C-alpha cells in the first residue's frame, strides 16, 4: 500500500487544478499516469498505447513480437520493435558497447530474469554466451536475428514507452501531467521527485525540475538479484559479469526517456572512470550517482534541475568541481517508484 501511496503523490503537485492518477501493471511494472481531470479520458488511451508497445517489445508474453523473434529468429516487420532495435544499435555505438540488447543471451537464457524462478549460471556458461548486435537485421518486410542470440529490450523499453505516451499527449495539447513506468518518468510540467537511498528506506535528495518535459531514468543494482546480492540484474556485456562501480544511477534530461534509459543501463555496468568520462561529454544529461562505497557524485545540473540535499551518511561530491552546487528547497510532496519485478508476481 505504501508504494501505491507514493505513486499517487503527484496529485499534490497540481493543487490549483484537479488531477487524476491511474495505475496499471504493464510492461512488467507499475505504470502510473497523472493528467488534469479535463483530460482524464486520455489516460485510458495512453494505457492502450503502452499495451501495444508491450505487445511488440515483451519477452514475457509468448505472443509478443520480440518473444516470437527470440524463438523463431524471424518475424514480419513490426514498427515499434524495428524502431526500438534501431535506436538500440545507436546506443550501442554511443556507449562503446556497454548497452547491448543481445545481453538477453545472458539475462534471459541463463539468469531467466523476469520469470518466476531465476538461476545462477556457471562462469563457463556466462563466458560461452553469444552476444552480437550485428546479428540482427531489419529490412522492409522482416526482422531477423542469428539463432545463437536472444534480444532483451528491458534496458530501454520503458523509456521508449514513456516517450511514445508523452508524444501522444503532446499531440493532444496536454501540457500538464506525469507519465511513469517504474523509474522512467516524464514530467510534462514542473515537478519534484525524491531520490531514495539504495541502502535504506530514507531519501537523500529532493529534485526540482526547471523546465517542462523533464525526463528521468533511474537504475540500481540493489533490488533484483539471483542467489546472492552480488548476482544483480545489471550485467556488463563485455565481461558477462555484474557492474560494480555504482549501486544507483539517476539521469535527467529534456524529452528523451529512451536515450537516458539506455544510458542509465550502460552507466550501471561501466567502470567508474569510463562512466564519469562519458557523463562529462554529455552536458545535456544531469546525473546523481551512488557508488559502491555509498558516496554520492553529481553533475551537469545547470539549467535542468535544482537539488536539495537531505541528511545522509556521505556527502555529495561533484567530480568536475570542488564546490557543491547551490540547492533549492521545496515543500511540495514528491514521487518515488518501485523497481521492476516479475510481471506475474506484480499482477498478483
């Protein structure tokens, strides 16, 4: 019940105008949409859109296009799936291979993430898994994949869903509201969000957007794991081992959830210095990271967000500057989202 309360809290952000929030289980997580009461009928249509995207990108549903592609290695062209894969190829290049959707050969075939039972594969099985982004081909009629690879779009699919709903609402002239698929969130209007410690239930920062259309993506190594906590679900495709540098990655940018969803996945498995170099080169993305020792690192905040730091055991540190950025306090209620889990268990 606590999670549901936190999902509904955006209502208080728009006290001047009646708002309506509805939540459904789609794409293996809780989907929460908050819109003005006068636009409430668009919530149902937004859920329908997400369901259509789920029917394309899901690996859970055997009737979904991606599930069929993984099984048969050829499907008729599906616009959502083709676009998602095309974007994923671009993110593979931009992240130097740390975002690789053929990680499914490990995440799905070996660990069985998202199923009712997960497994702990041997080192030999992990090293033998085949990953090959070039093993996917798309033409005007078909999408094909090599028989020894499995595609997993979980590292960008929710951000992709958020972007599609936000684009639909923009076409409908909706300018206020929040679209949230687990930790992937789009604030159509100014909003505030809190960041939760990966170690406790406490929150350590209040985030206030400076602009409309703020995109947020969070990724963490601390909620989903197989036999041990070291066997979390964020796996480096280059080493077939779990990312160790960061336990929490939160990214913020303007109107591009798909990109920062993929980048958050990649940053979670990058070596520390490589991740910080990547973020330094992407000034359009604000970030708040919690490393494996509990230290907070942040940067690129100017023009995107204000942060109010709350009591926390470690001090926030900007890796590119010595002085902490100015912060802005706020009394508005904030928003937290639960992590993605097994869709069948969520539905129960």
